[in-house]
């Protein structure tokens, strides 16, 4: 499992958006988003370029932070 910090989520709608967007990235499954921690955890069927993940999250108005 991989975990990324996602900045800017404030409610369950944000959680749903991030979950949906990450789930749509090829190779990513089992997305779990924790609003309190501001984290998204997921399984990678094959290694996914971190930039692809960052771009997908940025596109919907949030930010991946390290
Ligand atoms: Cu929200």
C-alpha cells in the first residue's frame, strides 16, 4: 500500500472526489481516504508515477504534499 498526504480536503465531498479521481488512475485500486489525517492510501497493481498522482489531485483542486 502507498500513502500520500492530500492538502485541502474539508468534507466528505472532498473525500469522495479524491477517492474517485485516484480510483480512475490506471493501476490504482483499493483507495481509502482519511479526512482527519488528510491522507489517501491505495494499492498499486504496478508502480504508478508519483507525478501522475499529483497531477490528478491538482486537477480537481487539491494538493499532494510530502
Ligand atoms: Cu469538501
